[in-house]
C-alpha cells in the first residue's frame, strides 16, 4: 500500500494528506458573513456520512473481531492525541451510563493523559515510545484502535506496533486513505473527508467522521453483546431522576404494561431492568428470568427464545 510522504527537516514535519490541502470553495471565508460561514460549513459537513459509507464493511469486520475478543475476556483500547484522543475518551466514557459497560471494557489512551484533555502538552503526540509503553499490556484477545486524522501520529504508530506484536487485532481510524500507519494495522478505516473548511483544522470534518465512526463501532459492539433489546437501552444505569423515569418507560414500551405493573416488576428485580423485562415479556418469575439471562450471556432476545422453546 502506498502512503503519503511526510518530510522532516530539523525537527519540522510537513504532512502530505487530504486534510492538509486547501479547500477550493472556502478561500474567501474570512470576508464572508456569519450566515455564509455557517452555510459553507454545513455544506461541507454533509459530505461526511457519504465518505463513511464505503468503509462500513471493513468497520463491520472490526466490530466482529471486538465482539469475539470481548467474549474471550479481552477489551478494546483506543489510542489518540489531540482532538482524536479527546473523541476517543468521550466515546469510551459514554458507554458506561448508556450500556452499563464494565470498567475496562473500552479504554481510551490519550497522549499526555488527563492534562492534555484541556490543553496542549508539548511533544507527546510525537512520542512513539510512549505509545508503545501504553500498549504493552495488551493481549491476543484485545483490539487496539488508533485514531489519527492525518494517519501519521508517532504516538499512535508506537501503540499499534506494540499491540500487533503482542497479538492484538489492530485498526486505524483516519481521514487519509494513504496513511503512513496503515502498514502496521489489520484494518484501515479511512473515510476520505478531503480538505477542511479551515485548512488543516481536523477538529472539523475529520473530527466529525471520527465521532461517527467511533459511535457506530462501539454501539454496534454493545448491540452484538446483547446490551440492547430491539432498539431499547436495556442496560441503562438509572443514576438520576431522568434515567429512572426512562427505565420505567422502557419497560412500558417494551411490554405494554401500565406504570404500576412496570414499577412493581422493577422493584421485584431489585432495580435491574433486564430481569424485569424478561419476566414481563415471558410471564415468568423474576428468578427464572434472571437465570435465563445468565444462561444466554445476558441477551434478552436469546433468553426469551430459550424460555419460549
């Protein structure tokens, strides 16, 4: 696979990538009105989902590998710097309240750590050895996903190289189809989002593409692991009043039960949504519902099929 060439002179790196090219339609953006600027950006943003569509088959293969690895005791590790790393942290953090994902199932490694989430930390994205060190604990059951808009970040390369050496599956999410790092990964996820409205500002289209790809990937993994029933969040953690109300509403929507019946089933299940849901749908005691779930990897659909067989 050919890659774009990055030149380095006296510590200076010049990256050749689609994200670094000048957008031909926004050269006059600095003299545009506020509405004109917003329309230019909106027009550009509309192209992002179209750029992602062709990479979905490869992304599906990463989903399958992640599901397989997690079922064998592995986990998913994101590696990124700057905007890419922040988006990875956001995706991993939201899986617990949405899907009750266990701690450590999805881990985001951001070059520079927590401090770099809110301010630039000098040289951390260029530290390949730091990336290697942070991937040193991975195993053959894990999946390592690097996120790098330009496809060349040394920190990400180091992490993916080490992960691959330890037998982990590796993938790269980038907006550069000819990414330099492509030679060290099993799966290249490279929606070509092209030049940015503001040249080189990859927090724009490239960042939007990364957010959409990570959203789709992690959500698909959670669905495949049985953490939804139909399109309902049956693993949602009721940590506040809004979410407690959502749990009752999910039970009502899924079963047709009235509010009192749904609340009683939830109380009998000690606040756990899935046993309450299976009990109401299958017409069995909560204990039987919990046992069916335990015997089917927590999948509501599989538990119901087993109870109805």
